[in-house]
C-alpha cells in the first residue's frame, strides 16, 4: 500500500506502508498537525486478516505501525482521534482471544484505543464509526 498527498504543484510526498501482505484501507483521518492516520486490514492468509494502524507525518515518514490481531479474522472499519492524541479504532473480529472484544458471538465488535504505544480495549456496540465527544 502506498500513500501520497497532492497539491496544485504536484505530489508533496509518496511513501510505502506495509509488508508483503495484501492491505485493505478502511478509514483515514488527520490531526491538527497534519499527520495522517490510516487503518484497515491485512490478509495474513487467504482466510485470516489482522488490523493495522499507521501514522504518517507531514513529510511522508511513517512514524507508527501497529498490528492488532488474534487467532481469527480481525477487521478495522473506523478511526478517530481525541484531543490528547489517543487513536481509536473500531471494527469486527472472529478471534476468541482478541482482548478488546466480547467472545459471545461468532463475530464480535471491538473498539480499541492506542495510547502512548499501549493498547487498551473496551467493548463497543457499533463498529461503523468512532466519534469522540468534546471534552470541556
């Protein structure tokens, strides 16, 4: 997978993200500093996928690559940021050992927060979008 930005003058940067696996981008967002955040799924076998999250700075440097995975298929569907810089990813999983999901169904919904290079999980009831409430 590659990422690039364009202006009227042409491409500002082009960069490669990923590895030898096939990647599917599900959501992209940016922060106030112009960093770009990308999430989606990568096919590790013909039937299993993992979630990936990448951060690209204004110069096109990949500054974060995270993979979230369990023993089943894991897919990201949405990404959001809060004012503190935490990254929230929502999606679905068939992994019984995925720490951020309930294991009561064949396919569970998850919401995960990446914070200071750590992952913390919470159960979620919707995975089609992530919305961060304003903090006052």
